[in-house]
C-alpha cells in the first residue's frame, strides 16, 4: 500500500490564504514551484493566490492577484520560465510601493507569501516582513484598512525559495534552475566542440555568473574544457595569460584539435580586473596563432523546459515551503527553503542573503580563499578535481617513482551515462600522478582473454560527453574463472582495479574480495564507481547514469503526455526500468506529474488497480469536456508478473468504459540515454579522481615499506577490508565504504540497497495528482 500524506480535514476551519510569486530573473523550475505550492496548498486546506508579474503585481493588485484552482497549473512542470510572470519592480523598493502591496494583500485576505527568486527578491521579501507592523499602522491611520483588518493581519508570514540559474545563493547547495541552465550550456559547448574539432579552432565561451562561477566551472568539468575562469578563484599568477597558453599548447602538442575556454561573466584576475572573452581570444590568436572565436551564450541559458532535476527540486522544496508557512509563528524568522547534503533544509532567510553578499564582499576584498569557503564544500572539491584532471604536466602532482602504479579500469553490467566520463578522468588524473592507466576491454571476459591496453591522454579525449561504454561492458562475473582473473592481473602487473558499473560490478567486487584469501594478485586496492540507471547499489545516494536516465524518461513522457492530450481522455501506461527498485518510477513520477506509479517496493493488487480506476474516473468526470487531459501512469517493469503493462492497460481500457481509453509505451533502452547529462558527467569526474586517490591510499603503505627496505614493488599491496570498497556520493561528500560493511544494508535477493532515501518522495506522486482530494469529492 503506498504511503500517504495526511490531507486537510474536510472541515478546514480557518483557511490559510497564501500568495505565491516569482521575481527577479526567470529560472526553469519556477512553474514547478507554483504548481506544487498550488496543489499541495489545496490538499492542506489553503487558498492559494498567484501574484502575477512579481512584486509589480503585488503593488498593482486587482487582476494581478488571482486565486488558483487545481487545474490552473496543469502541465506546468514541463514549461520553462514562469507562467505567472516576473518583473524587476522599482516601486517595491520604495516604502510607498510596499504600503500599497500590503493593502492589496490585506484586501485579498492573504497573510502568507511564498517568494521564488534570487537574493534581491528575497531581500525585498524580508524588508517587507520586517516593515509589516509599521505598514499596517500607517494603513490604519490613513483609513486604508479597518480596525478589524488590522487585528486580523497582525503578522505576515514569508517563505523564500531560491529560483536562480546562477546557483549563487549561500545556505543551499543548489538553486532552482541552475541544473537546467547547465544543460543548455553543455548542449551549446558540445555543439561548438564539433565545429572546433572540425576546423581545429579555439572557442572562448562566455556563460552567466556575475559573482558566481558555478555554471562556468561545472560546464568546464562537464564538457572537458581546457581552462575556466571564475570570479571566486582568479588565476594566482600575474602572467595568467602565459599559463593559459602553456596549458592550451600542451594539450595541442598531445594531438588535441580543439581548445575550449569557458569564462564566467564576472571572471576577474587577482587584482580584480575583469577577464573578458574578447581579451582571451586576442591572446590565443596572437600568442598561439589559433583561429579563435568567441561565443556568448546569453539568454539561451535561461530557456527551455526544466531538466528532471529542477522539476523534482522545485516540487519537493515547494511542498516544504507550504509546510513552513503552516508551521510559522509570529516570532519565527522568515525561512528559506534550501538543499544541503541531499536533504531539504529550512533556515533563516536573512542569514542566507547575508552570506551570499559576503561572497561578493570577500571577492571585492581579494579574499578569494574566503569566497571559496563560503560556497558549498562540494564546489571547492569539484574545482580541485577539474584542475587535477585537466592541467597536465603539473610536476607538483606527480608521485615519486616508487609510488607510481598500474591501474586498470573495467566496465561491468549495462551501460550508464557517465561511465566514459569517469574513465576519461581516471586516465587523465592517473597520468598526472605518474601512473599507468590500463583499459580492460569488454568486461571480465576481456580480462580473461587479456584484452588490456594502456590508455593515453589523447585516447580518451572527448569521452566526457559520450554515452554508452567505450571500453565495452557486459554482465559476466569474475567467478566464472577466478584463477584466470588473478593470473591476468598478475601478468599485467595490475596494482589497482577500478570497476565501473551497477549491481553486477558490486557482485563482482564481492567475489574478488572473497577470492583474495586464495589469490595474492587480488590483494590490491579494489573499488567500484557505481554506475547504473537503477540506482540500486549500496553505499551511494546516486549512481552514475541515474540523472541521464531520468532526463531521458522525462523527455519521452513529455512527448507521450502531449500525444495523450491531443487524443483527449487517454491514459498511457509507461513501462520504465529499474530492476527491483522503484527509484526511476518515483523520481520520474514526480518530474512528469504521473497520475500514479507501480513499483516493486509496493507491488500491485486488484484492490489497488480498482482504486486507481476510480481515481481516474473521478478526475475525468471533473475535467472540462473540451479540454480533457492526457495522463500517464509509470510502471516499473519488474513490479508484477501478473499485472503486466499490457494487462494493466487492458484493465484500464475496459474499466474506463467510454470515459477514457488507454495505451502502453515501453521505454526500454531509450532510458540509458544518449548523451550523458551534465550532472552525471560532473559526478563521474569527482568519483573518478577519488577512485585514484583511493587506490593510492591503500597501496602507499606497501610501497613505502618496500622502498625503505630497498626492495622493488611487491605484488601484494593490501589485504585490509577497507581496500575493497564502493565509492559513493553521500549528500555532498564522497565516501569509501568497505564492501564487507555494506553487506548489512544489501538485499542480495532483490539486488539492491535496503536504504532508499528517495522513498520519502513517493507519497507526493499520488498527492500531486489529486489522489484523495478528487475521490473525496465524489
Ligand atoms: P536574479 O538572481 O535573477 O538577479 P534577483 O531576485 O536577485 O534575481 P533583483 O532584480 O535583484 O533580482 O530583485 C528582483 C526584485 O526584488 C526587484 O525588482 C525589486 O522589486 C525587489 N527587491 C530587490 N531588492 C530589494 C530591496 N532591497 N527592497 C525591496 N525590494 C527589493
């Protein structure tokens, strides 16, 4: 039985009236915010008012303040920008403007505001709230509100949501819209890369970010750019122009035909002089003679349908925003809803705004270390990973000869977005450290045959943006011939093995670890970078490939919904993958606004199907005859042998009578995605650097001992349980967990982790489709 969220009682008592507005620059996901505030607010017994055109609508009042109904926000998840409009409003910056805004709120009976915008909008919101008692008094004195109204509207509740493509707000790891913007940037840079490669050109790409280099840095990582310039970390050298040219030159000498440099709008040198794209172009042209072009991406970065990540983030944060309104007391400071360590947070809004301003201040005082510190810890980590895997021939990174190793990389299981990106970064970082990276082709069968080759810096060029598995991957396990696996590892003097894959890789790591007792050549650091669209590997919140897959599902579902809408009154049963895990269905269900989902954690029963048919009938009966909706249901393929996708579709078809009809859509391998998403590429890069560090860490004691005793490198490096581990993303950290310790949280039978942080999103899928609400109206 799916878990449920408590609906408001039928006798709502005093209904809370909440206004929602979007302000400042538009950001993809703002519509998802409004949708979730409206729908969740309604289920909680509130009246929700959309305030059109940001603060301008609040000042102007009248038709700019509109009560929203459930159906008003239908289809908004997939729409970019903000459908209720946004504006930069000068009058709201004046007291007179805010006085008028206060009067408009009171006349509409609104006593709570949810504001989605950047730091300016949120500062405005807080000013408004702090002035509220004074505004109220003045309105009363001028006879613009009655005593009764004055008594009733003593307190204004404000809750902030950060909608900003720059990811420039402190106190939250990520802002709504930033990931979609990164998608647009990466698509552009990927296209530019093709032409740069064809003509052997250099491109300088300017991206948004006046005080924040998040977009520039992440785009640099995700596209494998040669150099990035960001405001928080200006180049430390006086002659940075020469350093940049040296890097580009070395990459060219290795055979690279393209040079891509990404510059944030607000990039500066260490003396705070702006670094502009045209200046970089001139340097590359003059010093290196490169045919260089400048591309300023401009407003394309704002546009388009939100990525899966932003739809989910906006939805769960907005639900929390409504909860925060309902929890608020007159004394509690205005909260800001954020995200930290993969959890939704609710902290003081003004502190976040102050911290955000502190970054700009630190930069203006040339305190760049402080500016980096004020960003989330992941940012500095990502920056280091980028440098470590991009700038070659940095002698400071190179290990002494006796610690240089032969590290093999092997892909296991089904392809997943980010496998190639991870391999590429392992190779480049390993080379920078003085190691020899080796690619094992075609998984364990390849290892058994000894298909192992050294990978060079150039051989992995361009792999960051490639989907699938360039090394080749399959489901075979090492235990078919563990003796041969051990033999080949010894023959090729492999001193560290990195597996990239899903649950098959996890099982393989377990077998290798167990076989260490028998085979000394397996007593080397062994690790797994989780990569599977199912997200079922223990020891990580996210596997590589999950984000790519979610975006592939969301894109397909958007197209299916469009078809269903055109046909009117049609329900699609969409089959998604996920093994025995409902992760993809839950997250895609939230991102697409699915009517319901069927997942292995819950199974399907006749009673459940019957309730779902009733719900659909209730919804369709409530639809306007001429504007009836298409709807989708997501079904994880392994959920039931009896209630197959076809069976469910047929049941819906029959039971829907002439109220709605039904079709199936099986997404199949489309879900592995084509080009990996930026998030998967970035995660891959970070995990890849950590995996090499892991291998070094667990080999160093044996190397040091041998070196001190004047011996050559040993075959056996380690037998410690910590040296066979899964490298996972836990919140904002990367953690190594010994596979032996992970067994406790592994459901071997169902091939998944017993922990499922995402399951708490599950009830929202049904709730936001009107479950309970419409049924109760019948
Ligand atoms: P972006 O990150 O896209 O710039 P933002 O929210 O920071 O978004 P701003 O233009 O700074 O964008 O602010 C949006 C609106 O918020 C302003 O037009 C104004 O109406 C209001 N606002 C900003 N700062 C204040 C303030 N100090 N007092 C009152 N209102 C403000």
